[in-house]
C-alpha cells in the first residue's frame, strides 16, 4: 500500500537470467495447459516459457526475500482462508483441484492445503523468486509433497485449459494487476461449471472512509504538534495512494509505478460477473467482527509500514475510534475497507 519503483531495467535483467536457465518443455501438466503454452522446469517450480515480469514492482522480484520476511507471518491466513471457504460454501470433504493465484511465497496456499485435506493445489505467481521459497518449504514436508505444484506465469495470459479447476483462491492479487478484467476472464474460463472464485480485495467505499479517517488523524497530529512526523507523512502518502486508485480500473500514467493499483466497488464487480458469464457475485466484509474494523486497519497500516513501535498519541487513537463508534455495525458491512468477493460460474 505504498508507491514503489517499477521493475524496469532490473526486471528485464531478471527475465533474461530466468530465460537463460530454461531447458526443454516439461509435459507433465500438458493436460491442463492451454494450447500453445509451454512450461520449463526451474528447480521445483514450472515457469511459462514466455514469462516476463510486466507491470510488477521490484518488491516481488529482486526484493522478494524482504517482502517474504515482512509479510509471510504477519497475517493469520488459516483463519482468513477458513472464513472465505465458509462464505463460499466449499465442500471440504471433496477431492478438489484448486488454483491459488498470486500465491507469493505460499501463506494462502499452505492454509488452503490444511483446510482442504483432499485438494491438489496449483500455486501461481508472476514472481519466480517468491515461488521458489514456497517450493523449497514444500520439499521439506512429506505431508505437502505431491499436493502443491508451483507455476510461474502472468495471469493476463490464457494459461490453463477451460474447466480445469473447482475453486480459485486469490488473497489480495486482483488489485495488483494492470488489467483485472483480462486476468479474471482467463481465470473464469479455467473454472468448472458451479465452481467458485474467492478473492480478498480492497473496496472503494471502505477506502473512502479511510481517506476521511486519515484526514482526521492528520488534524489530531497537528493539534499535538506532530504534523510533520512519520505517522503524518504516512497518512498523507496513503491518502494520495488511495485517491490514485479510485474509479474503474483504467490504466493511468502512474499505474505501472504503483504496487496496489486499484480499489473495487460493487457495481464494477457485478458488471464484471455479467461480462464474463459468471452466474453471480457476492461481496462480504473480510472479517466477521467489525467492531474495531477501522482501528484495526489503522494499526495494521502502521505495522505494514514499519511504524508499529512509534508511540501513537491518545488524541489520534480517539480520532480513529470515533469512526468505529459512529458507524453502525450493519453499515460497516457496506463500508469495510477489505472485502471477500465470491464469483460463481
């Protein structure tokens, strides 16, 4: 949730390095790959022969290790994925083929593996560096080997054959993509009839509440004489960040320099479902307990930004809590900053 430099020349260098290691095509998964798609084995992962890190910021490529260390253990993905599977009414007793998109180093994949004991999970990401971390961990575990396969490719490309998957899971991926509609069209095509796509994504209505809350925090910081401190700088940056992502996902001059590129609203998601031939879409709050949703968002942002150790003035805390106290519980469900989006084919 910060403005980051784009992976331009260094990204091209990474792509060249990966290309130099590519050998003969691996045919083990030819039955599910779309016509014309070839993958090559790079250690324990499979990489699209035509892979390029288009539109990807450097934190997912060259700085992947830092990204993994910062975020892998911060969120309880088991709790989140468990909640999402419940909302989507997934039968956990079935033998399922699951595609996890934007898997990174595997937090959501490992959670799904625990919660869907009979599933085979295909992990996917555009970052070979992050996928190698997942594959290395899987190789150390007898209970995971044979249940998880890692593919590196770009979701904007039609990669899998139609009707290959029962469930698709994406924990914070769609808002990173240059063209969410094109990527979701490819994902939807790979879904079997009745299958579910489960996404966790930022919502525009809740993000606008955060913009207002950050403004209130800036006012409180000014009152206590800290209007130019680190928290104030973060609040200013986040307001600009959210404002840069508002509206339908149409590429702007600055889009490629953003890590988080979009926020989504319900009308856009409903139209997206209709355009892609999906039977319905449901949008739920990303947590069942909304009593402190805005305070949790604020404190989580400080943690993500390396400011969890900074003393927060009580006046700031009171300003944040005003939003949790002043907005009714049922309305918070419409104004939650993050949502669980369930598409059904």
